[in-house]
C-alpha cells in the first residue's frame, strides 16, 4: 500500500482571504506551508523601469502564533544591488534594498493585499548593538534560509530568527530569474567576515556572499 499526494486548488479573492485572516486561522483554513498564490505587481507610471510583473508567492513558514510568512517563489525579472556602493554598513536597516522594497515595490501590490500585510520586526546586531526595523516587505535572513547552526559562522548578527520550514533542503531554496534559469538571490544578513558583503543563496541553493553595487 502507498499514499498518493494530490495538490488541491482553492478559488478565492483578496476579500475572502482578508475575512479569514480577521476571523479565523489563515494557516489552518487556507494557507499551509508550500501553498502558492499569484500576485500582480502593477507598473509604476512615474518610473518606466518598473514594469508590470506577474509573480507567484509561496508560504514558507507558519509561526507558533499562526502568522503566515510569505516569500516569492522565484526572483523578480530585474536584478538590484543591496546598496548603491559596495558596503554592508548599517546592515538591513540602512540598505537601499530595504528602502526600495517598502517605498517603491509595496505601493505596486494590490491594495487589498497591502491591507493584509502585517509588518514584522527584523533584529540584527550591528557593531555590537541591536538594531530593529519594522517592515512589510523584507528579504529572508541567513538563519531563516539555512538555520542557526550555519548562521553562527556566516552571520552571527541575526537575532531571534528560526529556519523557515520550507527551506530545510537545498532543492527548496533554488529560484529562477525569468528567461535566465536558476539564479542567486540576496538575503538581508550582512556577511560577518567582510564589510562590503551581504549573504545570498547560490543558484544551487547553497550559501554564499557577494558585494554588487549599481
């Protein structure tokens, strides 16, 4: 005897998801780890470089409190640097990437989805001091991708994070860029051994670091 695992598709809309979020446990009712749903990223009329994109979001973790953590299944089409020049000074808090996600990308999400997104606290130790941010859009930390044991060597500045359930294998961490195949992508964690580098996930799902400026 053996089991056949089937994938179930649920037809819904943002209004229904919002109702479930407010009145019930979203993770138990509709969004379990591995669930996927489409997101339309509207073009920015004031910026010709920000074109319409059809993206897929994926539930990667559900916290003990029932909070659903969502990450894009694949990379966005256009690549971006973490900062305008090669540095990780100030960590995630002072990065150009954080500013771009929350000031430029967030307003392009569907209004109904924007209303559902709850800010999360990101904590990092920078130069011996704890730094916190509250962000609606964010990049995962090294710990959330690879676990606390690996993070102790690469980026001990991650604070209070745990590995996201979906990313416990290399295969689950592999992402693609449209038209380019598998690709690497940034994490929010500064690399501890170099003041210019941030950590990243390589094209095969392994850990790496890099400094790439505009």
